[in-house]
């Protein structure tokens, strides 16, 4: 099974990806993690990406694709769940060259909900579980329930960064909705429900995945 989660920042991709990973024994592939991992390992593609990351720039599509290819060679391309890729139609076309997707899930969510979620989101840097200051609190303040790591407030979850990320999403990523509709593999999930109803939303995925 090969799946992509598509949605704006704050739609819940990270939250649902981790739970789908555990429920269906999928390989959760976050492109942010892949880029950092390949840079750390010093691979050819990682070294190409390093300069862009350190300067705060976007890694070009051809290098991102190369990074993903190298990662899939390492972990295998069966039962994968892509989170954060593709972000553009150009990336989606490149992906078709080496990975045939079964489903693309579009997480539908309002902008008001996005801002509320991102401003209170905290993330475990180790096991990737996502928490919220109001809705999904850890048992111990600022500590992950699963691995004991200290939770972080990502820089891109702060007000100005949220605005910039949403503008980029609308401009570059939203065209993927029609791209995958034409491929007849797009499925829509109502992710605008209260975040504490995660299990209910996961059940919507299960109706498709079985």
C-alpha cells in the first residue's frame, strides 16, 4: 500500500500519519526527516541539500526527489505513507516515475481551525507524536507520553511562519487536488472535526483502507 497525505499546515498530517503508521504497519516517511537524515549521513544527495537548508532556502525539486529515491532504496517502497511530499505538481509527476500510489487522502480543514491547531501544537522530536496545549495534552507537561523526550514548539508553528506557510500551500500545493482527482485516487477526509476526535477521523481512513 502506497499512500500520500495531502493538506495545508495544521490539517493534522503528522497526527494521522503516526496513527495510521501504527494501525496499518506502514513506513511513515516525512520528507523533513528524510532530508535531515540524508544530510547527517553525508550521502551525495544530502550534501547537495545541505547548503540550501543551512541558508534557509528551499531544496530544489530534483534534489528532493533524489533524496526520497535514496531513502526508499534503504527502507523499501512497500507499505509507505508519504507526509510532506509531494508539495507541487512537478514533484508529483516526478514521483510517478518510481512510485505508484494507491491513495491520496486530502484532509479538508478550515483556516480558523488551522491557526488554532498550529499555535498550540507541540511535537515530540523523537517519535513524532503530536500534542496540543488545549486538546491533546501529554500526561506530564512538555514531556512525550511514549518516549519521554521534551516536546518542542516548532519555529514554523509561530504566527508569521503560519501565514507564510499557508500562502505557499495555496499557491503551490493546492493544484495537487485536481491533479490527483484526474488520476481517480484522491479521497477526502473531514479533518475539521475537533482534534480530540482523532480516532473518529482515523475511522474515516479505515473505510477506504479496510
